[in-house]
């Protein structure tokens, strides 16, 4: 393990345990120090969401559903926003969670206060809190906290990816026919052309891969790719908050991140493919059919 990875892991691990206080208000602080504060922020927001988690939240109309989703977002944001603003007072905030495309110059916080929010409302465990600092349109650090397991995934550009301070590495699988792969639905009201493309891609992967998983949210699949538990994830369309945290984690864990046709991925791309290097080319071939 390199010194840079070790130092990040030691810092994050200490902060997670609550034994380190880092002053990150200065522009001169390192990204590793900023990450330590970001970890505390997502963990605190996760605690607020965990207190709201229980049985299925009933709703009868789309308006009631949207109100319940917004209540979860607001509960987490009330904790998350002031902490991240204090970490980086000059960084701007992406207000629209489902927005995509390139950001204006400068630093931006891209967050999902309740990633997998619909799962939370249905009493399902697949949800968490994410925060990613983007600088000049490049993600430089990210923290993803899963409150029900207590796990925190982190990455710093050029510094590796970690789970609770332990380095992550993508799968060594080299045969797509032996691969566990996954996809996700970016939103419930996708255009028909996107929906049909999702369906045809699942069919193609069912023919070529070992097992295909389909569920939301995208971030949790990407965490599994970064941790080597799964071999590839792809998605058509999507928002920055859905894809930036996991894309940075997979890249820093040694994976390949592109669009579905193998071109470099950006927030303007119409698709994302994150995979272990040994299956990436075959996954591109399958998704390009």
C-alpha cells in the first residue's frame, strides 16, 4: 500500500472513530483533510436518516410519494449542508439532485442526501448518503456512508479507494461469462427510447454474463464493483449525484470507467460503464450490439 493511500486511510479511520478534529476552513488544506471532514458530514446525515427508517411509508398518490421523499432529503440536508459549507465556504452547491451535464468552473458539492430514497420509504436496506467535491468538472474526493451497515466508502483522486480505511480493489475476473454484472434505472419517468435501450441491454447481458442484477440505486452497485464483489455496472442516462461517487471509487480501485461504447466518460455522457479491466472490453462489445 502506498504512503498516500495509507495516510488517507489512517486519517479517515481516526475521524470515523471520532478521535480527530480537522480544521478544513483554509484553502491550503489537503484533499485528504477535506475528505476527513466530508466523512463526518455524511455519517451525521446518515444518522438522521437512520432515525427515520422503519416500516413502509404509505402513500396513495405521486404527490404523497414526492412529499415523503422530500422529507427524507430535507432531514439529511439539514445536517449535511452546513457541515459541507463550513468545510469549503467557497464551493458552490448543486441544488438539483437529478441534474446532469458539465458544471461551471470552480468547486462544487454534488450530494445525494438520501441515495436510494425510495428504498428507504419501502423499508428496504439499500440506501445511503453521498457527498462528492468536484473541482473544474473533475471529482476530487467522495464519501459514501451506508447507515444500516455503518460502512463508509471513500476515495481521493490519485489516492486510492477505501472501505473504512481498508484499500479497495476491483475484481480480477477476465471472462464475462463468469461475471456478476448489474444495471439500474436512473429515474422512473425515462423517455421511451431510453427505457427500451435499458431492456435490450439487459437481454444482451443475460446472454453473455453469468448473472445480471437490476435494482436501484446505482451507487450501491458501483460500490460493489469497486470492492470486487461485482464485475461490472452500466447505466443509461443518470444524474451527476447518481454516478460521480461510484465512478471515482471504481476508478481509484483500479477499474475502468467509460461510456457504454468505450469512450471516456464525463457528466455529459449518455451512458456509463464501470468494470473490472478484465471484462471491460467484452462488456462494451455486449452493450454495443
